[in-house]
C-alpha cells in the first residue's frame, strides 16, 4: 500500500522557516496505531491526516507521541496541499474535527486564513518553581487543553529564554507557552511541550486561539501581527472576530513522496 506524503513549512514564506508539518491524504481512516506510528516515523511536531467528507474534509493530527485535539500549522499545511496539490476549486475549505467542531480555511492570495475558536485565559497564582531567576514571569495563566501561559516583560526575554525541559515536563500542563508584547510585532511567543513529544514547537497556530483574545484586550485592537520567536521563526496575521479567531499565514512546499506500508499495516479503521 502506498500513501502520498507532503511536507509543508507553515507560517512562513520561505523554506526552512516556520513549522514543518507532514500532510497525508487518505481515502479511508487507518488504524490509530498506524497513524501514530507514521507520525513517530516522521518525527515532526505534527502529522496531519485527512479524509474527504462530503464537500469538506475530516482532519486529525498526531505528534510523535499522541493524537491532539487541535493543530493550527498542520491545518494550514493541509490547506496548502488541498488547494495547490489536489486542485480544490473553491476559496474555502471546511474541516470537520472530532473535538473542536468545524474549522475553515480561506485562501487570500498567497496567504491562508484559519477560522478557529477563541478561548479565554484565566489568571492563576504564581508557580514557585518558575518564579526564580533574573526575569521571572509577570503573570501566570491557564487556557484550553491544560495549557500554561506565562507573561514575560519583554520580547527579548522570550527570545532568549532557556527552557528547563525536565521541569516543564514535570508540570501537570500539556503545553507551556511564554509571551510578551513585541518589539517588531504586536506580541511574541514560544511554546514547549515535551510531555507530548515536542521539545519546542517552532510555530503554533492553536495557542493563538488564546493569545489573540488576550492581546486584543491588552493592546486595544482586533487586528494583530504576531511572531513566534523560535529558532526557525514564524509570522501570524491575527484577528479577533467575536468568539472566533482568524489566523493567517503563508506556506511553502518542501517535499512530496510516498509511504509504503506492509500488508499487516493496511487495515482500515472502523469509522
């Protein structure tokens, strides 16, 4: 059995920037364990799988360790493939998900705009293990999917932050995000998730479901330009629209090829 595979750099307009995602179109779902094995073999932050469903697609995302309920950059990468490689004729794609309802992506020139749910951030008490050092966080928040978000005092301290991945993995939260008001952008961020197989995610669309509403309130405007200041770096064009967020970004195709599965790996999952 052969499967097509694409690798797309998302939230960037140049190769080797942004966040690389693997994208695998399917005609029917594979067993969960096969999809997780493929994602582990790819060893990227996420591998997206999708199956045609009426006029849209059902989409799922796997890290090298687990399936996740929502992923922005791999949705953007999937949209690039559907529009540019599979010949989707309309300007909008609707994705059905198993835990986050319907999502959509609209093509706007060379940019792709994700329509995702907005999530509130709840301020929590400081965490003692994280409060030491020269530049401790100013505030601590939690948001969807057990994310921990720390407000830092400057973009410089976000960029230069040296994570203690063992400490981060020991926390009860699945994802660990730091953010600050930007110097060359409205706000900057980084994201670490060793608990789910991602030491640092280069660019993370899904965390902006929480960051956009927060920074909209702080900065007093609904349209924002964000950077994720990882080593690869990424650019996100953001907007708050009621209880939804719009997250725009570019994408670049890096490779396409084929995956070969043995006979005992070809069993189609029950729907």
